[in-house]
C-alpha cells in the first residue's frame, strides 16, 4: 500500500440489523478445522499491537478506490472493538446461532444461498475472500442490503500461519480494502484463513487493519470436504446449541442442498439464525 492511499473510517458491516475465497468461479478449500477457541462473551486479554511505523491508524483502512454505493455502518457490540482473544461463540443463554459462510466460489451458488436465506428470514455472516469480492463487488452490496453481515477473510485465502508479519498484514489489509470498496466501509469482522484460531502474528496483522478480534467458530460443518448434503446436515444438527458459531462455505453445492434442512433443525429447536454482531449483542 502506498502513502497516497486514503484512510477510510471503519465501522461494523451489518446490513439492517444493529449488532447482528480463491477467486470467483473456484471452490474454496476449507480452513483448518483444528481445535477451536474458548467461547468469548466479554473482552479480556489484550491483542498484540501492530509494529510501530508500519500500521494504519486504529479504526482506519487504506483503500485505492472508492465505491459509488456507501452503506451506513450501524453500531456494533463493544467486544468487537476491544482487543482480546478469538471469539468462538456467543452466550449460551441466547436462543440463536450465527451461521457464517466463507465467501468464495461460484457466484451463482452464492446468489441461490442468499435467495433461500431471504425466503426463510435467516440472517448470516459472510467472511468474503478479497479476490472473490473484488471480482464481483456487487455481491457484497447484495449481502448487506439483505440484512446479512459482511466480513474480511483475507485477500487470497492463504494459510496465514505460514506467513510472516509483512505478508500477513498485506493479506488482511487488501482483504479489508476489498470489503470497503464493495460496501463503503471495511467493518470490524475478520476471520483468518487457513486456521480456525489466530496467532500473535495474525493478531498483529489484523490490528494494523483495525480488527481488534478474530472471529472463530465452535461448530465446523466440514462442508468444504464435500461429504454430501446428508453428512453436512448430520454434522451441524449434532452440534447445534444456543450461541454456536457455525462454519459453512459458499461455492459448494452440497452446502446449498443441506441448508434448508439446517434451517429446519434450527426452527425445530427454537433457535434463530442471526449475524455474528447480533449474536454477540445478546446478554451473557
């Protein structure tokens, strides 16, 4: 990024709900499904600060282009702007879950998922890969316009744990730029690629782009392995619980086929599908 790039004010990306990867046409390889983090309901340990002299000012994102459509940025839970450990779930006392999608792959499949979600009144969070979003920025605006939340899943979906600070920072910042170019602001939602949990290096890279927290998950659908819709449904329904953050992927036909039954299971158990900010807004 060059010194001529302008900082853009950052706020959360949540379309319509307050608090509520790798290019286009390619299927996304799933993130490492190793051990997830402890559920986080309030801020605690401080995140690793970015290196002096290399980071953008907190709360800003540099961007090389502007967008003609700038969505307003609603307020978000304080936990998202407070440095601390990864967030893997919400409060176990709230009757809701956050379905989160890694955004990449066939855009036509993404549109079909969005249509289904709209028909069912479900709200989700999409962590978009920058190359995918940059190729079709209108999909980001569609996601937000329909009341979903849009987050950053890096620029090209590398395994971030394999990168040094400079390369990881570039991935996070370019991903943030893609979100900002699509919807007018980069938001506070970031999920690292290639790993379910952050590291000190990843946290420093994220902090340099204005992300205080990494969003993990405590229920991995394993849909990226393409096990078939029945297997995806079994995995998700077996692990459902209030406050869960579920990892799913756009660009996989089996996920689209499984989604109606996943939504049916939520309804049967009295759980609502909400965005990550909405889930985190619920009292602990």
